[in-house]
C-alpha cells in the first residue's frame, strides 16, 4: 500500500516542479546563468561551456559604460555580440574602437525581418593592431524600420553611418544600402555599388523580392 501511495503522489510532485520551473522568467534564468559564468543562449551548444574570462572582461566594459543602452547577446571564445539602438550605435562604436582596440570593420551585413517590420544591420569588427584580438570578432548590431514599399534614401529605413569610426565600412555600407535599402546618413558616397543607378525594384536581398518571370 505504501508503495502504491508513493506512485500516486509522484505525478503530482512532478507537475508541481514543472509549474515552478515554468514560473521562472527568462530574465531570471539568464541572470542565473550569467552569475554562474555559463552560456545557455538558445543557439549555444547542447553542453554549454563556461564563458571565457578575457571575452567577458570586454563585454563587461561595454556594459559598464553603456548600461541599458546595449544588450550583450552572447559571449564565447573569440566571439562577442552586442546589440544597441540605432541612436546609440555611433557612441558605442567609438568606444569599441578607442577603448577596446577593435580598429576595423571586417564586414557589414543585413538581415530582413518583414514580420517585425525591421532590418538588422550587423557590423563584424576586428583588430589589426592588438595581437590579443587578432582572432576575435566583435559583432555590433542594430535595427532600423522596414518600409513595406521601400524608397531607399527617402524613407525611414536609415541610420548613422560608421564611416567616421571605421574607414573600411565605406563599400560595405554602400552594398547594404542597395541590397537592403538602408540609407547611411553621413556616408560620403551613397551611390549604388553593384546595381544599376536606375534600379527601381525592391532591394534584392529583402525577402519579398522576386526575380521576374519566376
């Protein structure tokens, strides 16, 4: 009888534990993981590894400087990702260059999010001058509004250029402008790079672009 009673109680106890687990918010869980120095971000490996101290020291400096203006998306070996609002990206970029030693942009890419009506602009930053950062990539990302009917250069899909901070973004931002329709204010040469000047269709890297005849 005692054994049967324990079996009857087992499911209810399991259910209670499950409910308690579900009641813990994502923010609380993330905070707990950070305190333990463990990366449990959604796209991390099945067996998470401790956050490397050197990379964490870099992300901590950015977080200490900008507080709620930035979000540390992940910290891994030789990889850090920081996201911020477009209004703050210039200040964050100057700090990353002047205080942390990332002296150039390796690439600039875009990601189209039609459901949330946003386009993400992603800068991959590296260093030629600091040997400790030679294999590192710091990703700096922001999002801009996405127009349903784009009019590149004349709509709200725009942000401040980082050309003043990283000289190497000059051609990358031009490509992002023509392929995603993101206009970079302050860029010295916002001409198209690959497409014809009279291109009047949807920017071709947006998800709603379709090749004619298909």
